[in-house]
C-alpha cells in the first residue's frame, strides 16, 4: 500500500451487528469528505457490501471505493492501528488488532458509537483514559441534549425524497429498475412493508382491506419467505396489491423509501433512512427497535403517539382480537399528523451535529464546526 501524508483513520463495522455496516460505510465516507485524511474501513462483510453498493468487488481484499479504502476484516491482524479508531455499534475488534491498540507510547483514540435511540449512557459523551496511550470515548448517537450527533448521509436525502415524490421521471426510473414499470398506477398509496415476521405483515395487509382507497404494498423478497403461499388467498383484496421486490442495493432501498407514502418496519437501518429523509415510519414492536421508536415518538402528539404504539404492539401480538384495523383507520384519517411529525423528526436529525465532526474534535484533529451542540 502506498504512503499517505495525511492522518489515517480506522473504522470497524461488521454486518453481524444490525445497521453497523451501512453506518460504518457512511461514517467513513463522511470522514474522508470532511478533511484530507486516509480512511480505512475494516469489515467482515465485503461480500455484503458488494451486494449493496455497485462497484465494490467481493473478492478483493483491499480496494479504493468512494474516497475510502475497504479492507477485509482479517487484515486488521496484520496492520498497525491508526491513531484514530472508530468502532461502530459494538462491532468487535480482532484480538491481534485490539492488543496492538493498547501498546506503545503513541496516543490513540478509540471511539465507540452507539446506535440512534440507545440512550444507555450518562450523557451524549463519556471519555476515559484507559492508559497514558489510549483514550476511549463513548458517543451516544442522537440530537441534543441526550445525543452527541448523527451519522450523516453526504447526500441531501430530504430534498431527494421531495424530488422523487414530485418528478414522475424519478419514480418511473426506480420502478423500471425494480421491474415494476406499468404495475403501479398513481391511484393509491404506496406502502413499503419490511417485517421479519411474515405473520406481522400478513396482519397489516389484512387490516388494509377494511380501509377505503387503494394500496400498493411493496415487500422485500427476503422478508417474505413464503409470500406466494401467504398472499395467494387470505390477504387478497381488490384494494390491495402486493409487489414483491428483488434484493435491493442501498441506493435502490433509498429510492423505494423516497417514493413511499409510508414505511412499516422493525429494521433499525430502514427506519434510519426514513428519519433522515422525512418519510413517515410505522414501527413494529421489537426489543431491538424499541429505543429508536421512543426517540422517534418524542414530542409526537399524544393521540398519534398512542396509536403508533398500539399498532407496534398489535403487529407482534398473537391475539385474534386486534385493534390494528381501528388504528389504521385512525391513521388513514390523520395522515397529515403523521406526515407533519415525520418532517419534524427529519428537521431534528438535520439540525443534529455531524458525528464525523464530533469524533474529529475529540481526537484533537480539527475543531467542532460552529453551531454544534456538543462542547468538548
């Protein structure tokens, strides 16, 4: 590998930790774009990254892509850790790398970034000196006062969603790439349903049958393990059309979010994309996403808060008598309330500090930008 005159940063992000690979890749790109520096992304998920980002080679151990270096995880055993190491969402460090991190007289900064909504720290930032040569920082992702900032997408995703909503050419291009051209007329709502439990999205579609209007339900094929059997009879309705989606790249996933009127999910990564773009999101109850749902519903109108929480519980319930249909009817009648709340959450996210700036300031490499809420 050729020499670099700029500071080197290491970001560790693995696909086994929900949301970590996208957050690590996006954070690494943000670091590289913010200042002249070399950024290395170590991951055990190069093959997964290649499925999500066109142009990444799954068989290449070291590759330059998007302004950063992508390295397979095992190479961390054979490199000297940089002075700035970022551990995304608890992605584990390899033993040999971790041992070298604590050695020597060179001062190193290890920053651990927590997912959005996981407010399990005493504040947005805690820092400790593990030794004279290793300072460890824990950062809680979120907006002030309880969060230090957010992993920021370099693209103006809120404006892009508006463009996809307003420009038929953008919508048509997305549908063409998904092989849905001509299958989704403009006469109904577009709902993107991504749930790990097939029974949960079956309950959702069944409840839609009682509502007025027409609905196009987009379902990721990986979520709908047996969608053909489930949808063949008991969820069919004249006002509901099911559209299974292929395996999506991250760019395609964003475009599906942008063209959707609403997203229903228990996936942290997908919910995060909705938050940043201003797309209304309805959560399905799960232990993993409960904290993020609490963060999202902070400051929500009381009735909207109550209905969304009831929907989340109903989607995971096994009870025959469910309030889901009644709650969806209320949500359909108060669509503007959900849309306004989603815009407010998007503005909160937009106003939050960029974690790339915060981490740079913690490491002493650059000052925090003016207006950032976190003082270090």
